[in-house]
């Protein structure tokens, strides 16, 4: 996985959710807007302190997380 230096997680910020550069904008908020049909430019208009690469990394992070596999362990 490439470096996603713009994606941060801190226990005291937005409940520990993945955020953009430590701000109170979560990856989920950005991805939900794109999923709802908004363009990157519209998202940037809503959050003028974000940059294009912030949105791109949020999408890459979400895609990476969606590919994760959960392995269930059975008790011995």
C-alpha cells in the first residue's frame, strides 16, 4: 500500500476515525459525498481547506479498506 500521509487517525479527533490531515473531516464524509454523485470540485467547494490530493487519498484509502479481509478465528 502506498503512503497515505494525508490520512490520519487520532483518538481525540472525530472518535478516532480516519480524517484528512488531522482535521475534523473524515474520509467517510468525503467518500459519502462522492458516492452521492457530487464531483471532486463540489466537495472542494464545500470544504475549501481541502486540496484535490486530499480527496484522492480519501478515495484510495476507502478502496484499500474495502479490499481488507476479515479472518474469523474459532476458539480452540
